[in-house]
């Protein structure tokens, strides 16, 4: 991930990126170590996919081992309802990614053109619907669809994760009538919209 992309992160940092990268890599292999323990990553991934969009996902080993590593005292991600809920969405979405591609921010990848065509991976209309998601369930479903559309091109998992954590933070604030961030450049919708519409591959509509 370039320094420019890394600077765009609001919640996560380099240590979180390393954990997410290693966890995702483990899910692609039949035999692999994660945090010093051997796992059948493909089996874990299959189990996560089977319970996708279900609360049962938090009972799966594939979720638990990431949660135990990412949300601990050494990490700057506190063990809060916000972060656990965000992690649940991340796991739901990430298991459908075919490749971890950190060459561009996630939202910018959605506006890239499909090879050999003029359409974007995610149309402007669908992207706006994604930004306007009202519930975590709706947000998660639309993210899964977007990740599947990227297919073998893959997605930037760290950028995706950072956006999910930021979205969940803002959703909790709205639900509890907490004050919103007064800086629009630090808000989820602004940041993702800037990335989506900044790419040179974005089509005009």
C-alpha cells in the first residue's frame, strides 16, 4: 500500500493492516499458521460463507481468531460494541473477496472500468445507494455485492476495513444522538465519494 493510500486511513494503522492481510492470506490456504496456530484456512472460509449475513458468524473460528488478534490490549482498537459490530461486517464481506489488492483505495476500485468495457465495476447509482445505507445489514449486503463484482481484480481489504469501522462509528453516533464530526473530510461518505469520483477510470453519467 502506498504512503498516499495509507494516509487516507482514519481508524486503522500498519499493525492492523498486517493482521488483516495475514488473516485473509490464511483463508486462501489449506494449511497455514495464524498467530502461531495451524489452521485449514479454506475450511474456515467455507464455514464463514455458509453463515454469511447471520449472527452465527461470530461463533465461527474464522471470525474469532481475527477478533482475538485485532481487538486486544496491544491494538488501538478497543473492545467495544462498535468495533465488534464493524468486525462482524468486515468478516462477512472479506470472505467473498478473491484477492487482496492494495493498489488503490477500495472506493476508487469500485469506479474502475471493467476490462474491455465502458461500465464501472459498481455504477454511480449503486455506489450512491451504498453510501446511503441506513442499517448495518443493508450496508453489509451492498458491500458483499460490490466485492463480488470486483471478482479476480480483488479489493483493498485495509481500505475496506477502515471504511467499515468509520461507517459503524458514525452509525452508532446517529443512533445515540452523539455529535457528528464537524470536519466533512473526516466523514465516511465524503471520503469514499472523493475516492470514487477521483479515479480516471470513472465513466461520465
